[in-house]
């Protein structure tokens, strides 16, 4: 199995099979990132294709300063932001982002889990976009801070700061929600 770096180098030399292998490895993560920026699945799929066209055209420009995955996500993010600035579709609702159904054994457990999930999603939705973006890249895409810095084009310290702010705000909001809930009983 070839490394991502070797595949990207081959793609830069015109190897379509190498580009396809990269696509197979990373397209799902790129689409998840784009879907967080637009609520329209068709637009997201078009942006994904535009992103891969940009990868094909600019593969030779990869300098190896980040992982290939981080670089690819950065390309997808830039393509999405550039296109969305032009068309301004409505932003995605994070409540639509539940990929895995909850296998809770009882209705009561499902109600509790759904209430907690709803609280968390409400809290995440209330965060500013720059904090939500970092949170998603850490928790959903499982990128390291240096990779996130490359994807977003910001210093690593800013990524750490945003993640810290996001955690603090989420903790405060969830604690306040629970206090309100316990006070009503």
C-alpha cells in the first residue's frame, strides 16, 4: 500500500490511479467537512468534485509541511469557502449530522440520550463559527492541532486557544442547562 505522500507525488506527475486511490481514502472526510459548510447535499457533492479538480491541478504544490490529509482538507475548505462566498447558501444545521444511530436498549435510555445530544448540539450551534470549525476538525476529523492550523491557515497557538474557548463555553452552557433543568423539578 502506497503512502499518501507517494500517491500525491504520483498524482502530481499525472497518475490518475494515484489520484483515485487518494480519493478513495479521503473523499468521505472532505465531504463531511464541506457538508458542515452547506446544507445542500448536491452543492456539497459539486464542491467535493471541484476540490478534487483543484487537487489534481495543484498536487505539485504540496510542500509536505502538513499531512496529505490535512492538505486535502485545506483544499476542500478553501474551495467551499470560495464558492459559498459567491452563492451564499444557508449554513448546515448540525442536528442533521448524526451518522450513527443510537443503539440504546430502552426507550427511557433513548430519551435521556437524545435530550443530552440535543443539549450538546444546541450548545455547539450557539458557538461562533470559528470555534465550531476547530471543534469539528478535532472531534470529527481527528486532526492534530498542526494539521488544523494548516487547514485553517492559522497558527497552532490559535487552534489551541480556539479549542480551549470552545471547551470552556460548552462546559459552561451545559452546566447552566443542567442547573436550569434540576431547578424546575
